C-alpha cells in the first residue's frame, strides 16, 4: 500500500459553493502572503486534481509542479533534485546539511519579481533526506522567515497520520465529493449519456471518491451506462477497489492484516463508519464472548495499525475506501472465519449484527438462521436502524432453502428498500423473488411493489399492467384483502396518470360485478372529472393545479410501499369516492371521501395521512389537505420512509397553489424535487417540475418556466404522464400571456382544451380554459373560445373550485358585447371577494381596467389598474404587475417606486430588488464562479443563468461582473439583504 496518486485522476471542476470558496480563500492567501499547507485525503480523493486546479488558478506568477514516483527516489536528496530541476537550477545539492539553504536561495530568487507557487504531489514518496529538507523549508515559508511571496502545497495520503516533517503545518483535508459534484463529474465524463438511475447508483457506490467513481464508470459498457443492460454485481468489485486503493492494505506487522479485516467485517455488520474496539480485540484474540476482566499483559494491547484511528474506544479506517478494499480483497475463507470470530465475541448473540456475522460465516443455506434473522429484522423495538434491518431481511432470503419462503422474504426486503427510497435495489430484490416458483399471493405482493416502483419511476402503462396482475393474483374467495384493494387503486392511479379515463373506471371496477356508467355526455363527464384532479384516492401523483388556487391534483400515482397496508375499509372508501367522482356523482362521492379525511386526522401512518390529504383536496377543503400533508411529511421523516416524502411535499405544493400562496408552493416543490431525485422517482420529479413551472409563470420568470416545463415534458413523454404534460404546457402558455403574447398562448392551449383527439388530460384540460379564453379574446379570436366556455360553466357549477365561479364570469365578460361586459366584470370581482387568491382577482382587475381604459373611462380604469398592480405585487407576480403599470402609464399615470411593477433604476441599487434566484446567482458570481459553474451549483441550465444575470445587471444598473462583485461586497458590509 503505497498511497501513491491513482493513475487517471478525476478531472474535477469545483462548483461554486463553500468548498470552492474555501479553496479560493486559501489560494488568495498564498498569492498575497505566501505560506505552506499540507493537502491530504484518501486514495483517489482528488489530491492531484486539487493541485492541478491550484496550478491553473494561480496566475500571479510561476508555478513549479512536481509529481513523485516511488521508483524515482531511492537515493538521498533525489526528490529534492527533481524539484530543483523544475526550478531550472543546475547546481549541485550538497550532502552536508546545506541543502536547506540551497532550496531557500532558489525560492527567494524566483519570488523576487512575482509570487511563486510550488506544488509537490505525493511528497511522502520522497526519500527521507528530501522530506526532511522540504519539511524544514516549508516551516520557514509558512512563518515567512526570510522567505516571502512563496506558496507551498504538499500532498500526502490521508489514510495514515501526517508525518512529523509536516506536523507543524496547517492541513487541508479534502472531503468526499458531494452528490451533486459527483453527478456533474459523471456528466462531464460521459457527455451526459449516463442514465439517471445508473448515475445515481454509481454516485452512491463511489461514496464521494472521484477516482472510484471514474473507475466504476470505465468498468461499464455504453449500453450499461445508458441503462439498457444490467449492471455487474457487485458494482465495486475487489479488483476495482484494490486498484483505486493502490493495492490491498495489510499493515506493517504480521497481525495487522487480521485486525484490519476484523474491523472491516465488524463495520459491515453495523453499517456504521466505526466499530467497538473491545469487540474486535476479543474476536482477534480468540477470547470469544468472554469478558473475564483479565489483563492483556504487562505490555498492554498492541498499537493498532496506522491505517486505523481510535476515537473514544472505537476503531475506524482513516479511509473508508481502504476498509472496503480490505474486505473485498480478502479470500472468502478468511472472511467467513473472521465473521465466525466476531459472532462468538458479540455480547448480544440474538441481535441483528451478531446474526449477520453468523450468516456470513455460514457455508450455505440455513433455514434456522434465516428464521432468526427474519424475526430480529421484524423487531422494531430493538432500535436497529432500518438499513440494517433491510440487510438482515435480504440475508435471511439468501439463506432460505424453501423457494416459496425465499420469495416471500425477498419481497419483504424489497418492500423495505422501496419505502427507504431505493427503488433500484427494490427491483433487484423483486427479480430475485421471481426467479423461483412461489404461491400466487407472494407473486401478487411482488407485482404490487413492482407497480409502485414503475408508477413513481417508469412507464405508467407498465405500472398499470403490474397492478392489474397483482390484483388478480391477490384476489380470492370472500372479501377483498387490503393489498388487493391497493392493487386496484394502483391500476386506477396509473390509468389516471396516463389520461385514460375509461381505463381508470375499468380498474376501479376490476373484480366486481358493478358496471360503470360512461354514457354521460362528454362535456359533463369531462367537467366533473376535473374535480377528481383534486383527489387522489390513492395518494398524490398526478396532481392538477387550478388557475389560481392552482389546482391540486390530489390524484397522484406514486404510492411507495408501507410497512402495513391501510385497512380495506379505508381503501374501499377511497375507491368508491374516486369512482363516483369520475362518473360525476358528487352526491355519492362526498360520504366516502369525508370518512377518509376523518380517519386520517388521528393517524400517525404517513400513507393514511396522504390519503386523507388527497380526499380533502377532492372535497375542496384546502386547509385540511395542508394539515394532513404537513403531518404526513413529518411522519415520513420520523419513520425514515424517504419514498413518501416527495409525495407529501407534492400535496403541500398543490394545496398552497390552490390557496393562492405560490411562493410557498414553490418552496415545497423545490424541496420535493430534491427528495424525488434522492428517492429515484422521476415521475414524481416531473410533477414537481410542473408545479415549479406553474409558480414561475405567475412570478414572471420565463427562463425558469422553460427550464421546468422542459424537464417535466421530457419525463412525461417518455413515461406517458399525460397530466404532467398538460400542466407543463399550461405553464408555458400562461408565461406567454404574462409577457403580452396572447397569440402564442392561444396557439399552445387551443388543441389542449378544444374538443378533439388532441384534447389534454381528461381531468385537467378544463383548468386551462380561463387562460385560453383570455388569450383567444386578446388575440382577436373570441369565436375559438365560446364552446369551451360552456363546458367550463358545467365545471364551475359543481362547486368544487371556489375560484371557478369568478373565472367563469370573467370569461363571459371577455366574450360579451360591450353593454354587458362591465356588469360581468363587476360580478366576477364580487365573487372574488368571497374567496382568497390575489392572483386571480388581480387578473380580473387588470382585464377590467384595460376594458375601461379603451372606452376612455380613465378615472375608473386608473382605480381598477391600481388595485391590480397592488395585488400582483402582493403575490409576487412581477411580470403581470408590469402589465398593470404599463396600462396605468398609458392612461396618464406614471407610477414610481414600490408597486410600479418596474425595478428601480440605479441609485439605491438595492439588492432586495432581486428575486431569490437572482440573489443566489449574484452571490455565486461574486465568489468568482463562471456561468457554467453557477449553473451546476444551482442545478439549472447555463441559459437560465445567462437570462437571470442579464436581469441582475439591468435591475442593479451595473455593466460588468467587476461592478457586481463590488456591489455585493458593499451590501454584505452594510448588512444589505443577500
């Protein structure tokens, strides 16, 4: 184990953020004041990449960059000679102790005219004499003892203590890559060709080690990177780990190898980064479980290898990579033997860690041990972490000789993996479950889980087929089981997500003798279906926002698994309520849905709370939906059910949109998007993108609308998410309307809302009607909108959406004759007074003000437009506020200052004028990040950064990045809002 830099180091690009800021501060100090630093990190952790970054960034003077090779430095002072050659010093290196002064003289001469940076990579590989000289010189450079304007960076491995030559110098420990940085590195390496699921698995497996990440990527074929072929298992095999680590670590003493393996094996059984030193010592010494208090001997316990740290009586590897390499590189016989010793030494032989040690020591299947593991994993009172319980379930399945029982245990493990937010692992376990014959109920349970995985992260038509297959396998004589009901609802969810109303009704009547009535007039059925947008009797997947309150589709389709399926009565109520909604029988839907809401109030189970939130949204009780969604989120986090967090956040986002609180909706959707990405739920992420696009279309951020709508459409079209697709298109059209481009908005929305084969999702298209009517009227094409207004009237008559009545009156005013329009606008405003939602009221005020101004009723127009301006400003709709301000100016009023819809021009140059996203970008730019680095840091496109930066310059009245940096720095000093 040399600790030498791994060949083919990662081409790291440090993204803007605290890490880059730390590096920039260090390099600024070296440039201005000089000094010396030791840079350390685990093998493959990016030490060489950091030096390359430092050398590129140091432009104040020359850079001497020396890389050590172990074979090149066998003789005294050979390392020092290499450094002097890099400095173009041809003199002799004396061997009488004067070598230090020679190097100092060279450094002084080189730094006379400009600062100098010296980078020595892998200095620990130098000969001892060279290390001693460099260490003494580094100490003098650091204290500026007769050596000025010289920066010295020395890298040494972090898997052993820093050697005494460098002990007095400050140490920069390179931390593992953050997931976003690792994903960016993979993107650069593959030119974006890696599948998101494969990318996430590689990032997780690499654990932040850049060299390991690159090695894993190079191990895969292009088809595997694209996700077309299965990945090798294990992904990080012994060869890959030992190659990155520079060999299999064994320590320097004969007994070190056994101790290192014991520590690695003990950590595997706990899932932690360290382990109890006494346990390992008992296992290695062969004392088994005895703890007789005898002394280890006059000399005390032996010193642990330098690869291990001993904090507080526990042992851990200084480098996690080395621990993995130690275990993977050991022969299977040695691994089994050490697990056997650890099991014998464990003080609690019935706990999960001890049982896992026994299982890994077993040479083959063991039914008794498998049963013990399953029982221990099921004991939630033991305090065993969920991940460790999941490992125990998988191991129990692997040890089970009976095919049917093995399949059941694999399925139980898959359920836990899915609930924890690991869908790829869940699918692998389900594949293992289906590899042998199993009874119908076991196969049905597996298909139910597969359907839920696909509903959150796959083609929804495939999910529907899995759910229907599960429903058939789980059905039997007598009343339906909870899982059978859940499978039926899952199939309905999938059909809903795909926009297949008939398929949704067929799924809801699956296995029953009831006939569904689909003979209702198409307009009525379509109208009433919209109410179901706010209901998801199965959990939030395809949520649909409303125009103002921004529809909340309670109907989602991703329902990650629960430890226990909710009671059949609750599921039947949800099923009955959803079916009644689809048939337009709200008189029949109210009772079962109200029971679902009531049953969820006292619940602590996140799934039941989510169902309660869905039913509340269907019933129009936004307050109850928000409370249930917030409780579901808190419960999911407490229980560690990561798969449910994105759903809870989506409910909250849609509930806030319905309530007119668009900025809160945006906050929930941003957090939900991050949670969905962590949980591997691309379909859920698409819905969060749609929410963000809708919020941005109100706030007037065109670049963000385009970015999020494009992301939603990409997944929606690949996976058949008809509802997410329509919502994204609606957001883009509303952004057109906000920018004063009604023709484009009408062209975009027309096919989605007018009758015909291209009409959008059966439960969402009606929500976009007010936007389309406004666009068509302003574009001079009112006849295009008359038919859909009558359809919308049927929807408004249902009473499910409190904003719909006012929106209908506004639509009629837009299409009415001049003598009738004024009264219709006034009636619409009266109806707005009965509900909340500044944005929809402001839109009606704006349209009425425009109408009044064009009829030269200027005093009334100014009053109405002033109200619109204030309401738009209050809800953060800046682009719409500018429309109102422009209309006021056209009417002879010149608004200024707050409330104008226009940013104040330079003078005050107040950073509080910037939007939150603009502030984030301004801060990153002030830290020295390029536009591309800002884009990677904020997970947006470069085009979005360009757009926002132009607006920042215009708003603040600056003309260059230099001016922006000065302004931000000044604002920080004066306490301005950043």
